[in-house]
C-alpha cells in the first residue's frame, strides 16, 4: 500500500528566561490549519501484508468539499474533515492552540548561590496566559543569620504572559512577594557568629516585587530583558535597616543551530535604599560577559554565563562572575 499524506505545517515556538529571580520562559505557540489536510490511499489492491508501507509527506492544499476522499480498490469511503477536531477545539477554547506549560530551572551563580525557580503558564485567552512563579533562595546570607539554614528567603508571585509577533515575543508583567528576613531586616542587632540580627526570624510579606520580563525567540535570534524592584513591606519605617533593591539584566544571542546558541549578558544589582543612620544607596554588582547555551528539542537546556564583575565604586566588588542554569520545560 502507498500512502500519500499532506497537511499544513504546525509551528511550535518555545522560549525560556532564565535568570536569577525569574525564569523567563518564552512563548509556546502551536498553529494547525484545519483546512489543509489531504489523505489519499492508492494501490489498495496490493496485499496489506507488505513488510513496510511507503510514505510521501508534503505540504498540500485542502481538497474541495467537506470530506477527504480515500480510494480503497473499487470502492470509495468518505472520511469527514472532523479528523481535525482537535485543532477546532483548540480554536474554540480561545487558547490559540497552546497548552498548559511548566518550567523548572536550577540556577547557581557567584552572588546568589543556589536557587531553583519555576514558572507555570495557563492559557486564558488567544494570546494571554496566567503566569505564576516561585524562587527558592537557599543562601543563608539572606536568612535571619541563625546559622541553621532556617528562615530561608522564599519568593512567590503571579502575573500575565502576553504573546505577540506570531508567538516570537512574550511580555510578562508579574508581582511577587518575598518571605524571610532580607528586606524587612528580621536580622538587625547582635547575634550568632557576631552577625547583626534581631533574632526575630523571618517575616511573611517581607517584601513586594513588581517585575517585567520580555522574551524574544525566532529561528535565528533570542533575547531577554528583566527588571524587578524588591521593596521592603515590613519594618519599613522603624529605622531597622529595611532594604530595597533594583535587579535588572538584558541578554541577546544568535542561534547557530537548533541545539546551540551564544550571546552577551549584562546584569546589575543595586541597593536603592538602606533605612539606617548613615545608610546610602550603592551598586552591589555589575556583570558583563558572554553566554553559551545548549538546547534539546524536548525543552531541556543548559546555559553557562561568565565574565567580569564591577560594582560599588572604587571599593566595590572586583573580579569575575559566573552563573549556570539548567532548565526543563513540560
């Protein structure tokens, strides 16, 4: 038997963000043209016991009429175009053919340490997803300085993911909350290891984080922008050293193949407010360097970024920075 099958191309675009506090995960887009399917079976007189059937796949135009004609010997059987019911259902539910997506990224870098992140996307419209995310900060420097690994900083938030440019562009505003001691300074005073702490432990609603992530991905280019402002919510006016931070980065690269891309990364972290006598705003770090990324077709990737570190003026950080991200999308 020889089977000739023709259907319109389906497109799937997946972009992911990854970064220190956000995993930017790009848009997923799938387009199916329900009208462009043709199935023709020929040489039906041959035995069905052939060891292998020959397949000829090509893009073709839709047949006229409401049915797809399949020739079987001397008889004709009409196969309804309802074989594309899945595509029709996707169009009717207003999701633009996208499914629910979930990404997990394991990050480690020279400043933040080890911090897993996750991001979920739920279609709520043709070009809009509900987004939720979380960051599990593990460094004890962000905790209440007990030295026991308790009161770890924990971030969670929600937002929206707007898809544009035929699925190549994703714009994701989000708002999150931090829980712990870093921003609200549950760690002010004199404590273990001669550190500064109130020994009050962490706070729920330690801080608030409005952010914006923009991802772009096409056949050849990829890019990401992230900007987030970490503002203390608790103890903000109690003269206990509450902190605010601005965190932002931008990167862009070229896709040499479906499995390899490389580009440049710039990242800044600044302390914009220190609620202490004599406290002042300052740069924490500035990072400049290249990245390389390896990707697999099923949504797995690894990205390494490294370069020089600047920041904090003449007495600030100097040297090198490095960061590694390993991601999985489902």
